[in-house]
């Protein structure tokens, strides 16, 4: 039984040596394993470091993506190449405590297909990021029906789940959501998010917003229902206003002033813009998916046998 640890990294050279030694120390005790690093287009010396480690140790393999594609694509690359009977996905910055890996493996040996790390405490985070996470998970649950409260990417997947994942053809993936969608026999393990020991978070607000929008629009067409909803509300409003205007006209006095006109223009204008924006988001998604480009390109790989 072999386990592949998939570790995406982007400019993490300062912490990689520590990550490698911590993971090896833990894994040597529990199972046969490979550490599969996915270098997501780092511009520091992460790749040089990985090359050196892979030359010294056959248990370390690595894929280098041709540029920075983002963590989701890096995870896809790892899942595509992983050979183990199970894979464990974890961050390279040790915020996902590797100490719970043996427990995860135990659950897998007991027959669970997915062992999910769930954040018991989100660690040090600003009020703003806590609030945005809450809003995002609330919306995601409302639209997709899957509750991802405190979910993380720290997961163990059995090989059959990995093979099932490989059938997914969509370009824009949302690993956390898709793994909830997949089902299978699962169990959760709570963990406490550790402080980042070195470097800083690689997720900018822009990247997070992009991921949130693509996660929601990729999972549900419900936001599009805002178009008929707004139409309905406006229709009712317009009927009332039309009746009032007609009655006034019959009684011989016209509706007064610009206020009504201004209000109507603003109301109809914003309803049209909101509807168009929703439609635009979905068209952008369709456009991105239909081109069917690969999710990422690989420029180099180390200690990997499959060239798929
Ligand atoms: N990461 C990546 N590509 C990116 C951004 C991040 O591979 O474009 C990796 C990063 O190296 C780390 C993991 O994804 O191993 C989580 O990123 P980070 O720690 O920056 O995010 P946070 O912990 O703040 O959510
Ligand atoms: Mg982190």
C-alpha cells in the first residue's frame, strides 16, 4: 500500500526544507509513500531546491508547471500524476498539521474512501477574511446545496476517488466543492490551522474573489434565476404604477414631476444591469470551458514514471 502526498507550492523555498523533513519523519513511521510536489510556476528557487532533494531521495518527485496557474490547477496536476493507492493533499506551508496524517491513514485502512480535514479553528485571520469566508460558504450552500463550512483542501482520497476525479472534464475546478459532490464513504477529522511559519499567503483578494465566483457559477445555475425574479418584481411594480397613472389621467390630472420618471429609470436600469451581469458571468464560464484548453502545462518533472 503506497501513499502519494500531493503538495502544491508557489514560491515556498523558505519553508520547503522544513516541510520535506517533517513529512518524511512522519511518513517513515506509517507507510510506504511518495512526496509529489507540484511547483506552480514559482519564481524563487523552489524548483532548484526540489531538484536537489529529488536527486538525493527517490521518494521525492516533482512536477513543474510552465507558469503560475493557481492552486486548483496545481492540485489537478498532482491528482493526474499520483500513483499511490491513496493520496493526501496538503499545503506546503505546514498550516495543515502533518501530525494527523497517521490518523487519516488509519481511517482509510478501516475502509473510508475520503478522509477530510475540517478546520476546527481557522487560526490567525483578519476579521475581513473570516467575514468573506462566511459569506462565500453561505452563498455556496444556498446555491449548490453542499455545506462546506470550515472545509479545507487537506484530504485523503482513496485511489478509486482519484480515478473518479480524473473523469471530470471541466477546466475550472473547485476541489473542495467537487469532492463534496462526489460522495463516497467519508469521515471528517478536525484540525487546528497552524500559523504560517514562513513567507506569506499566496492568495490575493482578487484570486479569492475569482475562485469564489467560479466556484458558485460552476456549481449552480440558480443565480441566473435573478433575471425572472427581477422581471416579476418590476412587472408588479409597473402594473401598479400604470393603473395609478391611468386613474389619474381619467380624473383629469397628470402624474407630477420627474421623481417618478427618475425612479423608474433607475429601477429598470439597475434590474437590467444586474441581469446582464449574471448572464455575462455564465457566458464567460461557457467561453472558458468550451475552448477546452488544458488546465495547465507541465514543463519538467522529476522521479515520475507515468508520462500521461
Ligand atoms: N499555492 C499554489 N499556487 C498559488 C497559490 C498558492 O500552489 O497560486 C499553494 C501554496 O504554495 C500553499 C497552498 O497553495 O502550499 C496554500 O496557499 P497559501 O498558504 O498561500 O494560502 P492560505 O493558507 O493563505 O489559504
Ligand atoms: Mg497557507
